[in-house]
């Protein structure tokens, strides 16, 4: 579990509420088209991620948020007078993971219930289910090898017992990578988080949600708009700043992001901020200039404040499945990634990617995004995730 949001003060702060105008302004800012700017063409990040073709969701799969009706259902189910806040949060998570539950757990249930014995055919079908839920070939093979061994060792014959075996294997992948999640907070000066990732994965939205968590724990947050490619990007961050009553440091469009970051950290030190969160422009690992720019931003932060950034948070869009794993590996070669945020888990049946990411990357998942609203970000907890997926509280 994260220690980031330990209450600084005992006073509970309210989640800010937003007016419809604020919501409308944010979507207008997101939609605003890129205006001409001074950066050379090759350094510009396209508005639409060119990887989009690799990242297309499965046919029939929605990547959008849940419908209003589904949200109402969650609200109804999660607010019985007897249930605790923790329990209703759990139910909300469970509901938001419903697409992955269907593709992974319910399909497993159907398979196991329909079989009388554990045989090769059952393993074949299981393989298909695991791959479809985006566990990836090598993770799937390891799970199945382990399951076969356990069946042999414990002489299991009832297919239903396999479910428990698979669940625990998935849990072990996730908890193992959760171990290094301990984060060393700076003894003095602001805690600096740099947020990176490809275009449109949810960086700015995640920053808005994290800011809310810090503010609720009584910590002061300074947001730094180092995505200087589009005026709309700065405008979007400013809206999240207003919502959270957090100041945003920004310069003109096309400004050098490293300079913006340097000034931001300067201000944070001078004004005693607790946390600085830096929003960077979406970029692809293949865009050499932009990846170099990321290195420079990283370097400049360290020069202004020793040890900064204390966290380099890579945001991955869960709907892109396996592609996220390669994105992480390539970003990690540029700047050492210390934590991950996996967004849009509410819109995908590919939630199995969580286990693959943990197994292959060994970088702790800090957060999961389960919707577009300010409180749709959960501190990642391996047990909670597995239990929500398998339907046990
Ligand atoms: N359903 C859902 N949508 C999300 C989630 N997180 C972000 N989004 C949506 O994803 C879209 C892109 O989010 P942004 O925060 O603008 O992404 P970004 O990475 O900052 O994009 P660029 O700055 O253009 O690279 C927005 O419509 C968000 O509302 C999530 O957890 N679930
Ligand atoms: Mg952004």
C-alpha cells in the first residue's frame, strides 16, 4: 500500500464538487485542436497516438466509461445502510472490473462447471481464456505449467479446484511485484512526481485524481504544465488545478518543458509545497527527440532538487493490453520508471494485463483508474484486486 496519502492534518477535507460549466470547459479544452507553434515538426506529438492501430480494442469491446444506468446500479448496490465505506468501495471496484470478470472469471466458471475431469482439452480451453483476458503467452504458459504440476502433486481431479489454484497463481504474480512498492519520501523539500506515457493514456486525468488524494490528506500540491505542445493541454491541467484548488505553473505554448519544470520546482521550494506533480506531453518511444527531452526534464529536476524526481510514474492504458508492457520497457530505458498507473480498467475485458505487467516488469503498480471521475482512482492493492475480480470480499 502507498504511504503517499498519510493524513498530514487530522482535519478531513471535502472532495471538491464541480459545476457543470467546469465539466464542459474541460471537455472543450480536450477537444481544442492543436494550434501552430514554434517547435519543429519532427518534435511535435501528434494529437492522435500513431500506435492507435496497435491499440485497437477487441471488436465489440467498449473502452468508454460505464453508462449512467450502470453507475446508478453501482450507487444502489454500494450504499446499503448497513455497508461500510470500505465495503461499498470494494463493490464499486468489483463492478468496474466487470468486463474483465466476464472474460476471465465467468468464462472459467462456465468451463469448470461443464467438465467432470481435468484433462488436456480443459487446459486447452483454459489457455484460450487466459490469452483472451490479455495475460499474454508467457504468463499464460507459466500459469498453466504451475496448474498442471499442482494437479499432479495434489492428485486433483475436480475441475472446480483449479479455480483456486489459478487465483493464487495470479495473486502471487501481483504481490511479488507489489513488494518493492515502498517509497522513500524526501526528508525535506517537496515530493516530486513526474508523470509520463504515450498520448491519450490518461496522464492529465490521473494527475487530477492524485492531486485530489493529496489535497484530501492535507498536503499542498503544485502542478507543473510541462506539456507545452498544445495550449489545450495546459488548459486541461488548469481545470484540474481549479477543481482541486491547486496552483498550476505554466508558460507559453512551445516553451521548453525543462525550463517550466525548473521554475516550478523553484517555486515549490520557495513556497514550501509538499508535492509537485509534473504533467508531460504524450510521446512514443520511437520519437527519439521527445524521449531525449524526457531525459533532459529528468536531469533538470535533479539539478534543481537533489533526488528529484522521487517518482517517475508511467501511465498505461489497460485497454491497449500487451502493448503496455512494451511501452513500459521502452520508457524505462529512457528514464527509470518507479511506479505505474494503469488506467481505463473499467472499459476493458483485458484486465489480465495487471498480472502480466507485474510479472514481466517488476515495477509496482501504484494506482488503477476505474473511470473518468475524480474519485475513480484506487491505490492499487493486490489482494483487493484479486478478490474483486474473483468476487470475494
Ligand atoms: N473510462 C476511463 N477513462 C479514463 C480513465 N483515465 C482517463 N480516462 C479518459 O481518457 C481520456 C484521455 O485522458 P487524458 O488525461 O487527457 O490523457 P493524457 O495521457 O493526458 O493525454 P495527452 O496529454 O494527449 O497525451 C480522457 O477522456 C479521460 O477522461 C479511466 O480510468 N477510465
Ligand atoms: Mg495530457
